[in-house]
């Protein structure tokens, strides 16, 4: 989703901040929890970051619901940003990393889950159990599973199959 967007301002968090030279990333969260987005370690310019959330499939154009933004949050004035955000399983997050006021340089975006993802907890009960196993059983063989069975396709290959049993038991 890289672009060479023109310079624009974004209220981040309350005062308009000048974003330019944007790089856009999309990410679909595999589970609900807390995630850290950091550019602290390897960014050598005055960067700024914003995150947008959508409850739909990821595309580069989803940029409507501003969830979080940060500037100089690595503890250095005129430095890179770091954010901790709550994420929801299956939601799309569009991450915008840019130069503050036309700043340019090299950088790296590190994404870290601070919450353990249990891919075997298919019904979000807080633990993997027989109800989750029953969901895989009920949906076994479905190709491109709809809303009722999409969680049972743990490996995301478009079919609920024996590989999903393997992933379930590995996480169980």
C-alpha cells in the first residue's frame, strides 16, 4: 500500500500534525488483544504513525476510522513513534507511517502481540475446549466457509480440513 501521498494534516491526537511521504500497511488481526506497533529501534528520522480500524476485509483504501496515532512516543523529541492498541480478531487495521513535516529517512515497523493468541479458542470463550472442537467437526469439508464456519478454517486456506485439526490440537 505504499504511496507518495501529498502532504496533509491529521488531528493526532488533538492538534493537526503534518503527515507526508506516507507508507500504508494493512493487517488483519488473528485474535483479540493488545498489539504494540513500534518504529523505535531502527528509524532514523522524525516519523509519525496513525492506525485506522475497519470490521471488514483489508484493502489499501480503508482509512476512515482513526483508532490511534502517535508522534515522538519513543521518548525522543523529533523521533519515531510507538503505539499500543487494542485489536479485535478478524478486523482490518490500516497502519500509516509517515514523515513529520516532510521528514525522510530509513525505518522499520515492528509489530508485537502483547496478548497470547490461542487459535484453538474458536468461540472466544477464553479457553480451547470441546465446543471449539465441535465447531471444526460441524464445519469439516466446507469450502470457502461462511460466517458460521470461517473460524474453523484455522489455517485460512479456504477449506475446513484435516490441517485445521492439526492446528487446533497444536494450540490446544
